[in-house]
C-alpha cells in the first residue's frame, strides 16, 4: 500500500485519515511522507492538520495487511504489536528531542512563511498516532475493544486497510487537500 500511494501520488488515501477520524485539518492540512525523527526513526507519514485551535500532528505507521494481525482470541498479533512498539519509540523520542524537529520542519516549510509555535513546543495534546495493519476480517469484538482501549489510553488509532479504503472512497468527489 505504501508503494502504491507513493508511486501513484495517491496521498488522498493517507489524508483521508484526517477527514474520517479527527476534527482538524479543515483549515489547513499537510501530508509528509517518510518524515524523519532525527536520524533514529522514519515515520511513514506525518499528517499535520489545523483547526481553530491550531495545528495537530498525526504520526502514521503502515504495517503489513497480511500476516499475524490478530490472534485467534482477538488480541493484537505481531504485526500490530510491531507498529505499536514503533509508536511508543516515536513518543519517547519526541519527549526527549522535540526541540530538534525545528530543522526538519524548516526543511519542509515554505521559505516565505513562519512556522507557528506548535511546531517548536511539545504539547502532547496535539500529538496523535495511527497504526494501519490487516484487513477487516482479522478483527472481532475483542479486537475492536483493544482498538478503543489503545485510542483511549495511548492516543493510538488502530485501523485496518479496509478502513483506509472506505475513508479514501468517501473523499471522492469532495474537496480534499
């Protein structure tokens, strides 16, 4: 999926995560593929959206649509756990190194524009995460409970690729980014 999006410049597929799951991005939105956190980590996509309260950030990890997505009992399998571990690593890096993101953000911004304070000061209420793995048929009631739990406790949105396809289809014919 990551190769398809990149090769076809189908960034609306990833951007649809903002439209379907968050209440920001309607004033301004940016999609940055392969966003580097220092020299340590590469985020598949960084989504930046703005609403009346300012900018918020969604760090997106794309995992395999197939494999050990969930266990037989509905608990998360290796594929999701790998993505979640990556998110926890990013979160830890951000807490220690957020100020160093200035150089990275400067690289992506319009040279004639100033970046708002949200880009330079860590405010964890503005940081969100999404992990996409598996297909709808790998989820059961327990998996959906785990999905709600991760969103509630860790601000990690767990999606399957069918969610991504559904949200991308819903953007067709509507104003996008």
